[in-house]
């Protein structure tokens, strides 16, 4: 049977006797919770981005080596015949250098002494607006044509996120692992301190016939409570941060979704079992 | 029934606290164990309560050997016993009420019962007016009465009391011992260890311990 009055008394006494310790533990839980919530959000954002079609209106296809005029014409025709391509313009390397200087500035050291020969010839490919979402597939098809070295297009923020999904997922996993470890350590240490402070009391209760549940239930409830509150505070802070970004940077508004209950569920789903593991380890020692 | 068979207790330092003690305490008996300081009275009570294990011999309480019992069995056994320790073993930061109430909470008693019962038992030992005071704020005699209240509150089948009147004035000691004997008359098995026999008027069994051995019973 769960000793509810005893647990309630223990929690009330803890709040009165060591409010700062509880507050600091809660603060630590909240900080870790916030970081964990943001990590979950960013990884999910990258995952969502990787599933979304990349939209682009134009792309640049760079040629390998110096192809003949016939080869350029053939490639232009091949690219132009692809469905969804509106217009193909050949940009010889000389014109490419002029464009680059116009873009970066004539006195920019990057292009000041640059020779046109160092640049590749290219095609500027205009995509039909109705096929803008097929940019990724079109780029892949153009990239497979002979003598095409590389295809670049403006992927937008979501495109970059999608391209970095694997990296973000790996970094997120590592960061989440470190945070989860921190969380476990906080639970473990705070509980050890609490147990040490109650050693005399626990000895007496054991002498009176108290079982493990009676002795440890208050600690389990305290750790779980602090962990859940920390996770909820973390989710609220993360949600507020995401909303603030969405509200103040209009560019991100279409890209970033809201911090949802699903994200909060993942954070709680990680925090609760982990705090229980920390509790189990602390009680076992 | 409590059976102690040839129990010997030798501490790590080589000090022999009990040497070949054999006793049989019937259910409902009131056993008074008397002896000077260091005679082994506290050790004997500790063996019965399962706090210490005998170096040799055995102890059986209601058919259970506390030294060999599992943790859960020992906990169950202790819930049917009450022990007023010589050093009180109260939780200093708790109120008098909380120190007593916890025994009933361990037994899973409802809150209303706990409140009524604790108040009643604290009244028996004359502490009802100090029930909200911390144990650490009580005097030696009051702490002893509180320890006794905690040992009695759940009406245990067996009650152990180690020097229960040591820190009390004559009047209070008489009152408290009267309470213990009253509980005995209601069927409780009582074992009292004391160096003196003042106020020990109603025992059904007397044991004299000296240097860890039974000198007479």
C-alpha cells in the first residue's frame, strides 16, 4: 500500500527544510528539460524537412571540362526536353566570371585576380513554376546527363535542413544522450543527498518494520515530481522560444512548425523512465 | 511464545554480552529482566527484536527466528511488536504526533483512526498537550514517554521496554509502569529490562542477568 499521508508529510517537510536545494534541483531539471525539448524539436524539424519536396525556380548545371559546341547544343536540348523545364541558357565561363564579379564586387579579393579559365561553363535552367516542387528530382536527372559535373539550386532553409538531416540527427542523438546522462546524474545525486540527510530517520523506520516501499516511496515521488515539473517547464520554455522565433523572424514562420504536444510527449517519455533509473540506482547503492 | 535457546552474543571486540542464555517466555507473560549495567539486558532484547544476531544458539519469536528471517518476514514480525528503546530512537525533527502516528501508517490504518488513536495514547502518557512539539524539544522524561507511546500505539502482541522508567520522576514512572501493566492485563506479552526493580510490581516472570548469564529466574 502506498503511504500517501507519510509521502505528503515528507514532501511538505522537504519544502520547508530545504527549499533552496529543491529549487536548485528543479532549476537543473528545467534547464536540461529545455535543452532536451529544443533538441527534440530541431531534430524533428530536420526530419520533417527531409520529407518535404524541395522547391526551386532555377538551377545551375556546371559542365565538366571544356565540351565542344555540338556537345553544348546537345546537352541544352536534352535538358530542355525534360518535363518541367521552362528555359535553358548556356553561360560560358567568361560570362560566369562577369556575373560573379557583379555579385561579389570587382575589388573583392576572391575574384579580383580570378581567371575565367578557372571557372566551369554552365547552364542556367529555369524550372516551370508548376514543377517547382520537383526541383530535387529534376536536379538528379540533369546531374546524370553526360558531361554534367554538378547541379546547384537554391534549396531554401528547409532544403539545407533536409540536406543536413543526418548530421543534425547524429548531433541531436549525441546531445540528447549527454542531456539524458545529466538528468540521470542530477536525479542520482539529489537523491543520494536526500537519503544521506534522512539516514537516521530511515534507520528508525526500518526498526519499526517499514518496508522498502514505505521507506523509498517519498524519494521516488519527489524525484518523479521534480523531473516531470522540470520537463514541463522545459517544454513550455522551448515552446515559447519557438513561438518567439516564429513571431519575430517572418522568414522562419513558414518553415518552423509549432512546438507540439508530440514533442512534449517525447521529452516526458525520455525524462520519466530516466529519472526512475536514477532513483533505482541511487536506492540500490 | 518466545524461546531463547543457549544464546550467546560475542561482539567484534571480543566482549561477551550474553553467554548461553536460555529462556522461555509464554504468550501473555510479563517478564521482568533485572541486572546491573552491562549484564546483557539490552542485548537480549535486541536479539528478540532481531536487531542483533546471536553468535551461537537461537532465538524464536512466535515461531520465527529473527536472525534467519527474510527482510520482509522480519518487518512483518516487528509490526506485531513494540519496542521502547533505552535511547528512545525518535526522529528528532518530527513532532511527537508524527513519531507515534508513523507506526499506524506503517500498518496501513486510516487517517481518522490514526488521529484518534495517537491522541488517546499520547493522553495515556501525558503528552497530548505537546503532540505538535518536535521530539528534540521534549525533555528526557517526555521523550521516554513518547518512545513508550510509539511502542504501545498499535497494541502489539509483544512489547519490549528497555529501562522504561529510567529518565522519569517517581510519579511519572509509576504512571507509565501502571500503563504497561494494564496493557499486559489485556493480553499483551511484556518484557521489561531494568537495572532496578522499583515500580516493577506485577511481573509474572523474573529473570536476573549478570555478566551475560542468567543467575536466577
